[in-house]
């Protein structure tokens, strides 16, 4: 009896200690800020909050990458396939990967064995614009946290998959959704919103990652009031964003769009979070004369105060759906912190990451019709007025403006697929696409939950050649150092490594690796469906692993017009692939 009691006490003691050690093994801010350097894990979207997607690992390198072989593959299962745009998280031998339809899986990173799964129950009537995708989870303390298509955040215990907290971001019936990976910055969980085609209000929200409680909210449409919250959840005003009515006519700012749908990056040196903002709403630019701040911009927010420190607008008074959401990737240039962004509008921008001052801007695609260049003195584009879709009120019947042919198409010189930056080669690796569109404007009025475009369009190919190209770009000279063309439009992200390698996937199903200096393709593997997700890498016991999700989908099959027809032979799927060197 006494022995039994003792063993019970010992067991209870062990359980308590196990609880403590589990807590001690929780993910900290310091670990996330150091993520780019720590090679045994991947703790943030971007392989480091700066978003460089660079790993110093060189176990796999140009000399042996041709010996990469699959270790395991895991099916996301069911009939729920469609686009898989997720970047996994890897921590202490476990992989956390989100999948289409707001699902998340925990897998043994060595074997692919399933540890747990959470499937979010989605209501009827969600309105994701561009497929039922998700781009990944955040990890913090003992939680994995991801956003759902019905505009909620769910935090799960990383070991059990139990829901710890759930918070609603906004009303899915008004067009809000969420698909970006949350960003951990300065002890806060930062998220944006999707829904720019429905006249939502773009904003960045900061929460306590452990509880989900709001800390501040910063709208990114001029005229809207920022909020901050005390420990009891009471809101108070935190200053209007910009000056009401300054760059918007009438009441259009009230449904102004600028959705922050791709999430953000963070640089601990500047203390700033960088969020890109989407198109102003509606698409018909003649209804909203002015710059329409802060749409189609990079917005830098002080994470401590929730205030906008600087903004840089890539496309003032956008008329082409050139969402400026693409990731702002910061890097060191001789002691100065700069940031690069390959915008949907076809130009690559380099800004000072502390002040936003434009340092360089140049096209990274071959055909750009809407502007002849970016004036480095004023920071503004030199527009080509006749290449803006025409004003419907100037048309013969007032119902349709002049149709123009525009390049890039609204699917962009680059879209959601994240680029990489190598501090070794000092090059950006940009998944670019060459395509155009016919676009025209129509009258439109706002109606809650209805598409708010005032435009019609057809995506067109520019020629019979390849649409995609992985381009190595020198941010200083603006030169394309090398390119690897691809027939289908590229839609996955990029990873670069200390092994002088660049990894990226293709809609044709390949994960491939090239020499980072020359672009020579050294290895490829067919994953069985199109790759529209960014690869990652990590090491465990001296072995380097490379992983990517496979599963064709995203915006191209849904919105791609003539290009969608060209690639309609591609098959859907839904699986995770992991590789290492053959022994
Ligand atoms: Ca790491
Ligand atoms: Ca848009």
C-alpha cells in the first residue's frame, strides 16, 4: 500500500516535471528572432522574421544535391485537395503544416507519421477570393496558431492539438477571410485581413499570442481610427491613420480595401513590422481620384505603439489590381538596413528599412505598360495615362470604359509566392511571371458581401513561350544575373542556402535546385501535383532535410483566363514531401 502511494507520488512528480520541461521547451521571442541562424528548426514564415528564406546549411550543396532522395511523403487526405500554399514550421522533431480548407497537421519530421490533426469547421458562405488555401502557422510558447478562411484565429497546443484559444478577426459574410501565416514580432502576434475584392478595410492587428487578446489595431486605409486595448480588453483611440479625406474623394475610404492579405515581416533591429497592402476598392480608379493611401503600399508599423512610422506607395491610384502585398524582405547593406520588394506591378523596389526612403527601383519583368519607370527623386511612377483602363462615364453608353491591354496582368509580375535573399551572393531570387490582361472599367456601388470591382478582365499570354522565370536579381544594379524559364506561371516560393543552392517548385510538379550563382539546374524531383508553396530546410543529427508541400491550385486556375486554359491539364493533389541525401 505504502509502496503504491509512493510510486503514485513519484509519477505525479514526474508528470509535474514533464510539464515544466514542456514549458521550458516553449518557443520564445529570442528563438524566433534568431530563427534564420538556428539550423535545427524553422520557427517563422520566411525562415526568420525578416523573410530572407536563407539557411546557412551547406551539408547539401552544389556538389551533392543530385543525391537528394525522398525520405517520406504525407497525404493531406480526403477529397479536400485544391491549392497547398503552406510553409511548414519545424520544432523539436515535429512539423506543423497547414493545408487547404483551414486544416493543420502535426507530423513526426523524421518519419512523416501523423501526430494530430485539426480541421476547422467552415461555415457555408465563406468568400476567399483565390482558392481555399492557407500559407502557414506561427509557433509561440507551446502554441501553434493559424488563421482560417472564415476570418478566425485558432491557437492549438503544439503537443496535443487541443484548441487553447479561438478569436474572430471579422465577419466572413462581409467578405473577410484570412489565409496568411501570422507573424510573431516583439512578443505580439500580428495578423492582417483578406477580402480586398469586397471593400473590406485593410488593417494590422496585434494580439497577445498566449491568450488571443487584442493589444492594438492599425487600419491601413486613411481616415480610420486606430485602437489600443488595456489588460481588461477595453478599447481606446490610438490616432487616425493619415488624414481623413486627404487622398480619397467623398466616402470611398469607408470601404477602401487595402487588404493586408499576405501578412508581414519584421526586423528586430528597426523594431518595425512591414505589411504590404492590397488594391484600393473598387478597382475602377476613376471613382476615387487621388493616391488612395495606404493602398498598394509597404506600411512600416512600430510594433510597440501600433503607429505607422513610414509608408511607401508602389502604385498610387491603382487601376490594375496591383496589390502591393508582396513581402518586404530586409537585409544588411554595409551597415544600412534595406528592404527589397518585388511588386505585383512589375517593379522591384529597394527602400531604407528605417525611413522608407526609396533607394532603387527597376522592372524585373520584360513588359510593363502602366508606367515607364519609377522616379528615384520623387519616388513616384511615371504613368502612361493612355494605358489606364478608361472611365465608363466617358464611354458611349456610360456603362463601359475603354478596354486596354495591360502588363503585367493583375496576377502580377510576382504574386503571393515569396522570394529569397542570399547574404552570400547578395542576390534576390524572384519567382516572376510574364503575362498581360485586357481590362475595362464599369460603374459599381458598394454592397456588403458582394464583389466590389467595377471592372472586367481577361488574363492573356504575351506569346507562346514560357510564362514563368526564376530570376536572380542584383538589388544594387537592377540587373537580372540569371534566369531559369518555366512554361507554367510560377506560384511557389523560393529557398536559398549556404550550400550555394536555390530551391523552388513548379506547377508542373517539380521541386528543383539550381546553383545560386549560375542558375544551372542540378536536381529535380516530380512530386505528383503542382508546387505552389515555399520549400524549407533544417538539420537533425548532422543530416540536412529539405521539404515542400505539393498541391496545384491558388489563383491561376480560378482567375487565369487564357493562361488557366493553357495549364488546365495540371492535376490537383495535397501532400508533404521531405528529402535528404542518400547514404
Ligand atoms: Ca531556425
Ligand atoms: Ca486584389
